[in-house]
């Protein structure tokens, strides 16, 4: 059964810009789905519609099994600079009205899981770009979401940091059985992470290719050199090329 | 260089200037009613200490009251503006008109309305008008500058407007507010003194009045003494507010990070 079902979803902003045209998409529970497309193809808009932050102009978003707890990670770490790492990670629990003691225990666990157990008292300005993104991920998983929406989260990071965050993200998603919808414009990142890659056309965005990838459960740096990985990246790249040409 | 030399150089320069001043007044026999020597000014502090202390207290009280009033009303109105665009559109132009109208021109009217028998209230209102606008304008800007993505995140977790205001917009506006407070503290002092000048002698009894009164009687050394107190008061307000800013921001705000770090 699909976790999310989008039918004919479009979005036209007040300015007249049409970001998405007739998007049909089913997201299965537990899959790692990447949305790939050129800049401005409405990928971020699609995520915001899923998070119910904006309403679609037409079409419907349905949740056959009920709407799950959702976590959101932005391109920027989007932390509150006046709060420590722990207090930033605690925000979702705090807004949900969970008692402070309990919320601290759970957000401390989340920080430990992203490898920042030692840094709970650090302020964002004391952390590197990669560490800030880890706090942002800890915040997203602190409320134990079943669906994680990620909007080009690692685009601003260097390659090594990005690869290590990719591995950690896969591990977290697998351990918790989280469905991930991951927006990126990196072909290689989507090929490494995803069970399925959906390629979108330039604005107004619609689905032009839907590529399933048979991934080994355990992936490591060496996996990027296998023909399996290169084939997947080649398919995505070709589909993206077609999308741009269309 | 950020060590004792930071203080030693300006203090040494100040002492040198005072020394030259003292010598020049004696050497060229400058009349007392043109430029009194530093020693004569110091003597005035001793002779007129009762009057100066009373005047300082009067002015100080008005400045503090006006500043606190400006802080409370400025922040409250800024919060209202951030909640409602319609209220902002309706009221903001009038706040600007109040700000750009010269306080000296406004003073006689306010004093007549409030009445000479409540002159302290008139001075308070005038000082408040001057001090109020930077707080309103900066805090409004600060509240509006909250990260759009963070607001989305708050909404995603079902936060109320109140939670967004209290946990996100107000802390984010704090650096803007503290900057405005440093400006407003100085402006409240200027407003109080200007209002006293406008009120004329015989009614107000603060440092502004002391300067006018001493000037009429050619007691130039008393004018200097009152002027020195006003400067010290202005500097003290600035340092206190800078210390508050440091205390509240140094853990997290970029402005407080030293370059050597």
C-alpha cells in the first residue's frame, strides 16, 4: 500500500509562476525516494506540499494509511543560533508539549546517533557546516518521524562530509524504518542513496522518468566503483538529459 | 593592544588636555565668564553640589522613565505590527511623523497641553517621543527577519503564533532590539534636556534648566559642571547597555566573536 498518493498535483504561485504541473506519484512506505531535476523544477515545492506547509492549486494528496509523523531537513542547517545543539534538537518535542526532562533524554539520544553526543552544549557558531547539518538531522529524527523530507540537505557541504553524511543517513533510515523523500540535483548522490529515483522536467515540473535501483543493503565507498552503481548513475543521467531536452 | 593601554592612552590624553587648559587660562588671563579653568569647574562641583545633585536626580529619573516607557511601548507596538500587517500599515506612518517632527518644535505644544504644573510629565512625554522610534523600527525589522524555513519548521510541528513569537521571533529580534536600546538611551537623555530648554526657567529643575539658569547668570563654571554630568550620564547609559548586550549575546551572536578566535 502506498504511504502517499499524489494525483494531478499542480502549484501556481500568486506571482503567476507555475512550479509544478500535474504531478502523479506514489510513495511506498519504507523506500528511499530521490527527486532529481534541474533547479527550479518544483522539487522543493513538492516537499512543502507534502509537509502541508503550502496547499496545492489543483489535485489531491492522500495518505492511505494515515498521515505519519514528518521530519523536515532544509538545504541550510536552519538552526536557532541562540540555542545549544541539544536545545535545537529538542525543538520538535518541545513544540509537541513533551515534558522537558523526557524531551532532553530523547534529543540527547538523537544527537548521539548522529555522532554529536559530545557537543550537546555547543552553540551553532561553534560547529562546522557538517556538524550543523548533523544537528539538523538529529532535530528531524528526535520526534521519531516515519517520513523524512529532505530538501537538498548536503548540497552546500564538501564531498567527504557529504559522503559520510550519506552513509549515516542510510543507516538511520534503515534502523528506524523511515521513508525518505530526498531532493537533490546530484546524479551520484541519488544513485548512491535511493531505492527509486524520480526525474522531473524543468518548470513546470512533472515526472519524466521513474527509475528503480536494486541496491545492496550495505554500501560503502567501494560501491561507488562497481558497475552496478555506474549503470544506475548512467540511467539517471540519461533520463535527466532527456528531461532537459524535452 | 586590548590591554591596559586601551585605557591608559585616552586617560593620559585627557589629563594632558586639562593641564594645558588650566595653564592657558591662567597665562592668557581668560575671563571666568568666557572660559573657566578646570580647577574653577571642580570648585563649582563642591560649591553647588546640592543644586547639581538635585538637578542630576531630576534629569536622571526622567531619562530612565522615558527610556523604560519607550522600551515597553516600542516592543509592544513592534509585536503588534509583526502580528498584523493592517495595524502596521495604519499606524507606521504616524510613528514616522512623530519621529521626524523636530522635538524642539513639538515641545511648547506638549508643555501647554500637559500644563506647567505637571512639567515633569511633559518632559517625560517629550523624551519618550524621541527615544521610542528606534526601538519600534528596529524591533519590527528584527521580528520580520525570522528565518522563513524555521517558521515553516515551527508550523510543521503545529506551533501556535504565540510560540513562534516567543521562541523564534523575539529571540531573533534581540540583537536588533539591543542595538536600538543603545541609540534610544542616548536619545532619551537628549530629549529630556531639549525639553527642559523648551520649558524655560522657573519650572523644570533638571540639568537642562541648570545650564540655562547658570548661563543667564554667567556662571560658566556651573554650566561646565552640568555639561560634564550630562556627558558622564550619557556614557554610563551607553556602557550599561553595551554590557547588557554582551551579557545576552556573547554566547551565540556573530557580533560578539572576537577576530582572534
